[in-house]
C-alpha cells in the first residue's frame, strides 16, 4: 500500500498531539496553581460539567476559612491546567449568602428545555442547624448566577448533596438527610424544585455522587466522620428506584480512600474519574484534590488504586500511569544571591535549599535538566513551607516564567507543587526558582522531571 505524504504528515501530527496531551499529569494531593491567578485552585466540594470540549470545575472558595466566600468556576480542556473564569455567586451583606453562612458542595446541570444552568448547593447556618438546599440559575455555565432561595426538600433535612441528570433528561437531587438517611429525589421539569422521592437508604452516608455506566447506576458516598477521611463506599442498581446492592468499598481497605472524600464522579471515555477532597480542617484553604481513575469490571464492580501521578488524555478519554522521571536535587543545583542549603530530615537527600527570594532574590538554578520529549509536561516541585499561608515563587523554564503557589506543609515532610511547562528534548533544559517581589519562596528539596 502506498502512503501519501499528506496522510503520513496528518498521522504524525495526530500522534504528536496525542502525546502532548498525555504528558500533562494529574498529581493528587499537590498544590494546583491556576494558570491566571498564581494561587492554589479554590474549588472544594466541587462538581464538573463538560460543555463542548471544555471542562468546568465549580466549587467552594476556602481562601479565608469555612464561612461562605465564593462559588468559583475554573475551565480546562485537559483536566490538568485550570484557568479561573469567575465566581458564580459571592458573599452578600445578609441572607443565605451573607457573612458567617455555610454554602457547600455546589453542583451544576443544564436544563435543555429552559436553556438554563441550574446550581444546587447546601445552605446552612454556622451551627449547621438549617440543613437546606439553595438554588440558583445562570444563562452561561461560568457566568453570574441569580440566587432563587432555599428550602428543605420534601420537608426533610439536606446537608451534603449531589446532582444527577439521566439520559432521558430527568434530574435528581442526591441528599443526606441526617435524621433518616441518604435520599434520591426527582426534580421538577425545570429543575428548580423537588417533585417526589425516588429512593431512601437508611444508612448514614454523605458526599453522594452518581454515575451511570452501561445501564448500571453507581452511588458513591462517604461515611460520617466529619472532616476526617474514611473508607468511602458504593452501591449499584439498574434503576434509581432500586433495589440497590449492599455498600462496598472501592479503594484499598484501610486507606481511608487515600485520605480523601468523594465529591464527584466524572464520566471519562468508557470509564470515569473519582474526584475527591483531601480536607485540612485546621486550614481549609490548604485542602487539596485527590483525582484518580476508576476501574470497572463485570456489570457492577468498581475499584480504585492510588497513583502519585497519572496522565489523562482528554481528547481520547483514556489515561496512563505517570512517566518515568529524573530527580535533580536542589543542593546540587546552582545556588545564588543568598539562598543556601539547610538540613532537612524529610528531604530526599537530607538537605534543602532555603532563603529563596527575599530582598536579595535568592535563587536555585537547575541546569542541564534532561527530558526525552519536546512537549508540554508536568514537573513535580518538591518543597517545604512552614508558614500557615501559601508562599509563591517565580519559576522560569527555558526562559518562560510563571508564578507558582506552594501550600503549607506539615511535619517536615516535603509537599508537591505542579509546574506545567514546555520542555525541550535533550539535556538543555533550565529551571530557575526565585522571587521578584522581596517575599520568601519555598525551601526546595528537588524537582521531578518527566524523562519520556
């Protein structure tokens, strides 16, 4: 068979595009810096809605603690690089969205008949004594929403919640009723109210999320252990009205779902991705995201393994384990302008580089960084930050600079911050970490660079 030049070129371009998408990594539990804010993504208790080829992440802003601040929206086409778009709702002077109010677990679905995006959220007092759902609507997925009020669905308490839209357009509220159990309630045709009860578990389960796959419904949820993680569970049925199977764990037993709690299950190709929160109750803004691929077998079995990093291919709806890496140590790099080595028992070589930034703009430069692929990739920055707030640094890779956030770390154990960059093939890559505004950056342990 003869291969034309144009066919071969198109095939190579497709392969290159697929490779480029697949080298960006989801790194669970790390600092995820938004592309346009230079700060950690604030979208906790979130849901994701896909419009066209763009994913929208909608969640709680915990920058200043537990009281309601904003419901934030971020966008991405690859599930790794997230851009802040705006707030759907923000704190008001009084009422449900006023000071010292609880607004949690926002979820958005689209109503094909009314052409409105509908947002549900948990509304409560600071003592969690109201237990209501709030409803808002918007004309665009990531625009401003109009708040329409709150209520107790069918007269029952509602705390943690989720939304599910079925193939026929019918939508359902998933709601934790502390007095009675976990409920599935059908919404009205305009999605603005609850029309009837569909199913009730008497079990105490919160953080509900439903996935439908190949005719089977999967309900995921968490036991009630406050901010602390537990072994989350799932149940299956062929109808939302049941019968539903007994609850089973899907992550490794005793792992506490890899120190996370369910917030959403995202359909992805023929399978799905678990989206969880790793809460830090003493400093909620430093809570992180644990996103992991789910594996399905048979007609109603699902499991999940832990990965330090993994690569989603959003275009193909597939994923792969993370790449092999080189691991240049900070203490072996070029240290300048007042930066210096420090003892660090938790660091890989027992040493870190501190005093990065400050008035002298201390810096650490990794020269001759090797990679076998010329594409956009994710570098894992291993660091320490003993403060209670984020630190920031200007990180320059091959001449291109960006502001990267570094969440507080604890117990002398280095954390990870994600750096998404364009790498060159070969050993000519250069990575510089410093600050340019007189503030102190993180103490650096090492960088972990994809080598293939």
